[in-house]
């Protein structure tokens, strides 16, 4: 139960939880965890921020409507809504992103992300390891769902502040 409630999980933690861990950390993280435990295969040093961190952000913060409207207006102005590729899902995702960016992350989530970055740096033997911060979703890239190109990835994030900002 303890590992299911942690905000950050290692590959070994994820493997111990088994297939249900994909719901907590998404497909990319789950599969990377499986690969990281195979002897003779070198997988990247990684940590998975659990979906519990996202839920904690939603549960513990109040969204500032004025800030959300400002960010949404900016995004709406940037996007060509007549483009046939744009749909209701995209419009809603912009609003959700704006809402999340309008609030500060809970201190516990911020500390967990910083701790994950520090642990990767320690494993790498330095204090400024460049990392990728990637989104991962349960069921992504399965036969019935394809999320290719829909999730954000931030490459070469260096320093805890940049990693926290990219995670946010």
C-alpha cells in the first residue's frame, strides 16, 4: 500500500506493484520500468511521478479564474480554430492546461519532483544531469488508443527549478 501512495516511484517500485502500476505512472513509465529490471539491458535513470501528484494538485489548489481566462485568451488567439485538425478535445485541453498553470503546485509535489531529480543526479554522479520530462498516460499507444504527438516532452532540463517548471 505504501508504494501506491508515494508521489514518485522508481522502476523497481513499479515492477513490484505489477500491471496496476500503469494506472499510476502511465504506459511509457511502466514499460521503461520493466525494461530497467532486465539484466544486461541499460535503461535510462528515471523516476515516475505518480498520477497521485496530479490529483493532489487538483484537490489542494483553487483555480484562479482571472488567470485562467487570461491564459486561455492568449492560447485561443494563438490557435487557428478553423484548422480541421482542431476539435473540442483540443479546446478543452487548453482550458485544463491553463487551469493547472494558474495555480502553484502543492509543496509536497514540488518537493517530490525535486527529490526525484536529485536522485537521478546522484545516480549519474553529478548535480546537473540533463533530463527529459515526459507525459505518460495509462493505455497510451495501445491497440485501441494512440497518443503519439499528443503528450508533451521537455528535453535537456537541467536543475531542479527547470524540472519542476517542466513538470508543472
